C-alpha cells in the first residue's frame, strides 16, 4: 500500500468515526465532516462558525442531493446538468430533518466537486460532507498542509482533526447560486462567472419551443 492510499484510508476511517479531516478541494483546504451528531460539534470546535451562516456541503454523487435537500426545482437541476462536477454550489430548500447548523434560511448549499482529494473522500465515505474552508475565522483560505497544521495545532494535538494531502491549487472559491421560487440568483460569484450561470439557465431546449 502506498503512503497516499494509506493516508486516504486513514482519512476515511476518521470521517466515519466522527472526526474532522482537512483536505484539498479544487481551490483551498477544506474542513470535511459527516453530518452525524457527533461530527458537527467537532467541526464547530475546530472552526467556530456562526450557525446563521450555514455550512456548504459536497456530495459523493448527484443522487445524494436528496439526502439533504427537497427535490430541486428545474432551474437547480439545469445548473447541475451543465455545471457539475465543478465549483458551483447550488442552495435549494433543505429537508426539514436536516441539521439546522448547516442550513441558511431553510436552504442547504451543495455541489458535486471536481477532481480533488476532497471529492475522493466524499465518494469513499459515500455520504455528503461539509466543505467549509480550513482557516481560522477571518483569515484567508490555506493552501498548504503545513499551514493547516500550524493554524490548527491544538485541534490536531487533541485528535479532533486529521490533515491529508499536501498542497491545494488555489484560485477563487465556488460560486453560490440560490434557487428558490420564483427565480435563481447568484449570491457569491467565484470560480463560475455569473454570465456562465445565466447561460446555463437559458440553455434549455424546452424554453425555445
């Protein structure tokens, strides 16, 4: 077994045990955790975050969307068809039984991530994972494992956090689009431009008839 595969297996085991894993996403390091009741308090212990902000999630596959959200509106499905996998988070009405600490205004922001260690971990665990940026509140996103270890030394020593991977590629975060009736709106423009979102929404053969 290679060091990389051993590290991946250890990270998967940590996630299943309710611990938090810092791993590279397509841009920066993210803090990954399952939605288990034991895991979320650890996540907020590692990175305190106001519950009024919600927590973005990554999915292992598109089918897992319905584990956390109500059936999405056509505009949300259209965006997913055209822009997933990738750096586009789509916020849609959350399931009523979803932990409110990860929701914002009764919506949950999810994405199917592009190639990254975080995406591999989500697929290996087979469940939605949190993907908030791995940085102390108010600080810029971290791009190197050494930076993450230094910023979260106490949490590492306590055993609440596992760090995997070496370097994240950098770049803008995911774009966030809220899709609730009656329309979709971009609330944070990031890696996917607002014009690209608009084109994806208009790219519908049914609308041209």
